C-alpha cells in the first residue's frame, strides 16, 4: 500500500527517535541533494549516497549498508528511478529499504505498481518528508 503525503503535524523530539536510522538518498540535482542531506542530518538521520545513481551502485550500497529508507528521484539523468525499483524487486523484502519515490509529475499510481512504499510530489514541504519517514519507520516497529 502506497502512503500519500502525510499531514503536517509536529514531529516528536529527536531524542525519541531511537538509534540513528540510515537513509539512502538518490537525487541527481546537486542543490536538492544537499538541501535534503542537511535536513535529514539535522533531524539525526545518517544519510548515504551512492557514488553514481546507477542501479548497480545503488544495489551495492543497499547490500553493504542496509538502509532503512531510500528517497529516490524518479527522473535521474541517465537512469530512471523505476530502473532502480526494478533492480531492488528481487531482494528479500526484509533486506529491501522502504522506498519513497519523488517526482515533479504525479506518478503515485506508477510508484505503487513498481513497488515503492510511498510517493511525494515535488515540490514538497520538509515536514511532509520527515513525517513520511516517521510513518514508514513506525510501520516497521509494529
């Protein structure tokens, strides 16, 4: 089931979030990637980025680092976020990160069909992303 953009209610204090959660960030626009990295690190997340946004590089990071969440841009320069989703599909669901697909186009249905756990339409508010991450983590804790 795909989660839509969450409500903008306040987040719990950082101290209540538990151990540092790894987030794999795949965004080819440098400025957007830097802004998201800063936001996530300020919230206490450990942000990982692959050396390149190609499926093999992403798979390597997933298998070595075991991130809990992946924030994946649907429109990368040389690859599609959907190519990466397809490469991740054969992994055991326990080893696959929860995936938030992002795009400036409304690709919510396509994201769901491709196996993403959530979709965020760009531009989105920082609180929307943070709440969505919290919701995905809470579902894992159940």
